[in-house]
C-alpha cells in the first residue's frame, strides 16, 4: 500500500539569485518501509524531507499522503493533518525544558484534542517500550542526550502516525547512543511496521533501510 506519492517536486530559492534545490523529484513509499536518503550537504535532502513532511511547499509538483492531495489543504486543515499523520524526529530533540518527559510526549496528543487520560496512558506505554519508564517525571536537563532523543521519538509516535520523518536523528549523539537509536528505529520498523523516511549522513543508519536513496544536485541518482 502506497502511503506517500510525490511527483515532479521542484523548489527554488530567490534570496540571492535563483538557486534550484529540487529538480522534478519523484518519490513514493509503501507502508512499513524504511527509506534512507543520503548525499552531500546541499544536495537537497532536508528540503525534500520538509516538503514531504508538509513543513514547506514545493514550487511545482504534487504530493499525496494516504490519498490526500496535501498541497490543496487550507493552512489549519494541513496543520491538523500533519499532527495526526506525520511524526518528526530532528537532529536536536526540541523538547520544552519546563516540561517533564511525559508532558513533552503528550503535546501532539493534546493538539489532536485527545483527553489527558488517553494521552498519558499512551505516553507511558511508549516510555515503557523505549526503556524510559523510570524517567516519566524527569525534565530534559535531567536526561542524557540519548534519553532526550528517545523522548523525542516517543513524542513522534504518540498519535500513531502513518510516517515518521527523521532529519539527521543521530547527528547530535555519541557512537553508543547513535547505535541504540538506530536499533530502536529498526525494531519499530520490523516489529511494528512503522514507516520511516530518514535523511542521514550516517552510513550504518542508512544501511538499515529497506531502500537507500542517494541525492545529488536536487534529484536522486
């Protein structure tokens, strides 16, 4: 089953002359796949991920996620769709420092209008799954880098998204924590059939994917 289908995506920036970042990119992903996107800095990887994640708009082309033409959604409907269908994991965890691990994980569920009871139940299940049940009431400053990134993964999973999009998810972690995070992604993909699109420079993470794509000069090679 095709979850995401993009055709002829192009993107240009005009701030200092015209720079073409993406050139007629075609991309699709099936349910349960893990796709890694690698390539040199400036190849267009993160821009593509942001467009696939509906955080940016392409200048041309189409994007369907679970059959929905997302470029045609109004701004508030698009935000709602993104919150329910897409989970994000970035290089920096972006946890809110004043909130506990549990509260940080629950935020997307609250945005989706889920009850406190339902959100906290799901968050605690995820904390248990990710080996963090002893960290429920800890704030980010009390967590290690690896633990913070696992909390970010739990936050990405809270609404049972169709796709998790990760941009250099282990780029800020040491070797041991990187290995642990990669093993977690692999477990989620193989055991829970979670779908992933991962932009990474890390070869070991890229090689775990069911498909490994390489970008150069705004398109796949």
